[in-house]
């Protein structure tokens, strides 16, 4: 064994022990370092948590303080409000107490004055009695005798002077009133001067050729019968070239018949189904036109605020006439006349125009026969929401009620002026139309009657009955009952033919 080997063998255990010792030392150092680091981490975490806790605690205290301050502020405001309310109540109480005190003082003062006045009255009575006795002694007359003599002399003087004054005032009033009234009426008539056309009961429709007459009549007269039944007018087709005459007392029916016939002629297709379609469409258009006519009249006169129903019934007057005078034209004329006179007299111009336009609205109602048109119109105006003044003016324009305003008197005057113009009315025409209306009203009062038309100048009454309400036997009885009622209630020339029409119509559609 060499020395090197020996040394190597000797140093190996030593090196191992030294290495172990070094490793152990390093491990202890690392362990201590880790423990120290972990301790620092724990301490840092504790410090951080403590800081966070303190921060949260501070925030909670701040929030609590804010809530407390807010609560205290609200309480202060409420206390202040309560104090203000209490102060106001106290002020009111003080004011009331002051007023009560003032009233009590006034009452005491009045009582004192009453006592003083009573004392003065007693003194005056005593003084007056003394003077009366002295006068009676001097004049040799009693009080009653002196009073009677004085009143008699005074009465004669006053009567003479009053008679002279009354005569003077009456003469001046007559001269000035008559002159002023003439000026106002003449001014109103002059400003509203217009042409007048009276209504008639026939309408003519021009034809493109005489060949069209045959198409209008139709096979076995079915087309013209359908037209007459649907419109309630008479279609007169005679030798007059290229003209069809439509006769009827109701302007609405004549207008529906005229427009329907013109459209049928223009279209060229004339048969019962087409006639029914056109008549129904034209009827709807006429209803719409009534509202347009009412709106137009209100716009021309400058009358705002009329309801839709009122405008519709005003438009209906376009197709109504009285004694041959168109009622809508008459109503507009009355409104203009009344408005002009109201302006001259410094009265309500708008009220006069409004009442003038609506004064004959009852004539367009289907219930006109149930009472005077003025009262019917007043009831209608009430339903339309018109004022009490307008309602009274309408009701009183024929003295059915007492007029309650100057405007009501103006409407009476304007109505008389418009109606009395030369050629404005024809009594015979109105009598004729009234008779036809009465014929239709009598038939319409029976149960089961759907429609009724007076045609042939009132010589025939066509009655359309509901198929489900009136059978064939009842139709015969109904015709007899209507004829008997006409005989008992109406006066008429000649004979009235009553025709009851009962139609069964069944419609099916092939799909």
C-alpha cells in the first residue's frame, strides 16, 4: 500500500463526516430562514388584516356618522316644519282673536249707537208732537186735515206735470224708436240681400237618347218598379224626348233617385241587383253630404263649437222645405239678419247667429209631427249640449214659450223678414207635402211596417212589411186597417190606394 492510497483511505471518512456536517448546517440555515420568512409573512398578514379591520371600522363609523347626521338633519327639518305650522296656527289664532275682539267692539259700538239713536228718536218725537200741536193751534186744522189738503194740492200739480212729461217722452220715443227700428231692419235686409228660389216637387234627369227609356223600364217594368220601391218616388217616362221626370214630396228621396238614375245611365248596366247596390251607395253618400252641408253652413256664418249631431241635423235641412222655401237657406238668412241687427243693437252677435241657424232644426226631425217644430227643436238643441239661452230662443221663436232675451226677439223678427219676402213661400205646396207626410206617418204607426211611400201625388200609398212579422192573411187585414185609419183621420181629394207589399227573398252563395 502506497502512501497516496493510505491517505486516500484516511481522508474519505473525514470528508464524509465533514460533508454531512456541512449539509446539516446548510439545512439548519435554510430551515431557520424559512421559519423566519413564514413568521414575517404571518406577521405581515396579521398587520394587513388589522389595517383592513381598522379601515372597515373607520368606514363603518363614517357611514354611521353620515346616517346620524342625515337623521338629525331630517329631524331638525321636521321640527322646523312643525314649529312653522305651530307658528302659523298661533298667528291664525291671534288673527281670529283680534277679529273677535274687533267684532265685539263693533257690537258694543252699535249697541251704544242704537241706544243713542233711540234716545234721539224719543226726543224728536216729543219735539215733533210739540210742533204739531203748535201748528194745529195756529192753522186751526188737525194734522189729518192739513195732510189731506197738502196731498190733494200736490197730487194735482204732480199729475199735471207728469202727463205733460209722459206725452213728451212718448212722442220722442215713438219718433226715435220707429226711425231707429226702420234703419236697423233696412240695413240688415240690404246687407243680406240675396236671390231666392222656391222648392218644387219634381226633378228631371236628361237621357243620352230615347233608347235609354226602355232599359230604365226593363223587362215587364221590373227596373222602374225596383227604382220606385227603393226610393219611394214616381218615375214618369212619357213622350217627352230624352227626359225622365222624378216626382216626390220628399227632397231627399228625389235626390237619391236622381243620383242613382244618373249613375245607372252613366254605367249602362241597369238591372234590379245593380239598382239596389247603387241606391244603397247613394243613400250613404247623401247621409255624409248632410254633415258636410252643416259644416259648410257653420263655417260660412263663423259659428264655432257646434256638435257633430247638430251639424248633421243642420245639413238635413238642405233637403227640407217649408211652404216651398228651402229651410237651410232660410236658416242661414235668419242667422245673417239676426247677426246684423244684434251688431247694430250692441247685443251678442254670435249668440244671434247660432240661434238663427238652429231655430228651425226641429223641421228636419222625423218626430216633427209629434209637436210644434220649435219645441222639438229646443229638445234637440238640449241634447246637442246648447246653452239655455239658445234653447229658449229656439222654443220661443213662434211664441210657444216666452222669450227671455233680446236675441230671442231678434230671431222672431229675422224669421218673419225671411219668411215674408216676396215669393219666399207657397201655402198650397206646404199643405200638399203635409198631407203626404201624414199618409206615411199613419202607415208607419202599424206593427210590422218596414217602409212606406206616398206616391202618385198621394193617390197611392205603398207599404213594405217585414216578412217575418206579417203573413199573407195579416197583410190583407193590415191594408184594410190602414185604409180605414186614413178615412177617419185625413181629408183628401179622390181615392187613396193602399198597396201592401210582402216579399220573401232567399239568398244563397255558390262557393
